[in-house]
C-alpha cells in the first residue's frame, strides 16, 4: 500500500484558504459596519402600500442619498466604495434582522439578496396578505450604520 505524502506547504495553504470561512462561522466576530450618509433613504417604488397584485408581480426598489454597487466590490486598496451598497428584500419578516452581522444568505424566500446591484425583482407569492421591506447593505451584506431601511408595506396577492 502506497502512502500519500502531502507537503506541509499544501496543508498550510489549504488552512489559510479556509480562514475566512472559519471566521465567518465564529459568531463572536462582528463585522465592521459601513457608515451611511445622513439622509439616505431606501423605499419601495412599486407596488404601493395596500395594493392588490397578481401572484406574479414586480417590485421596484428606490434609493436616495447613496449609490448601488454589486456586493464584494472594493477599491484597489481593499476598501468598500463609499456611500454604496445593494438591496435586500424582506418578505413576510415580522422582526428586522440584527444589523450588526451579515444578513442571512440561507433564507431566499424571506431575505432576498440582490448582490448584483438589481433595482427590481419579480415575485411569485401565494394568495393572501404579505409584507415587503428593503434593507440596504454594504459590500459584505452587512446593513449600514445607521441602517438604511424602507417602510414596511403590505400587498394583497390574488390569483
């Protein structure tokens, strides 16, 4: 039986590559929040609060006082572009998520990420009342400080 010898450098490189994932799992490390400019506002352009919509409908996101930038984009010196971020749409979320950590990536039907810089989305929701709310976040999916969130709206979805 042959023994497989793995050079120590390869093991060290694999461990180094895994560090960001291991650190992300450590809930004691809180990411640094990116400041938002005074007066920045996120809002839902359409549909209007209280609107009745078909099962499949478009949501248009609005933002003033900041710019849209895809997630993960940094300047040459490794800093986020100032006063930028991307939208996250909360669907039927009763309580806002914590603002001192990354927004949950594992809830695509409740916390929808628009990390490519999208400013609208098509939703397909079951008939009934639903709430929608935007949270604007930085390059790392962390809400700004202070948070830039929209008013929560309600839509009535019909067949």
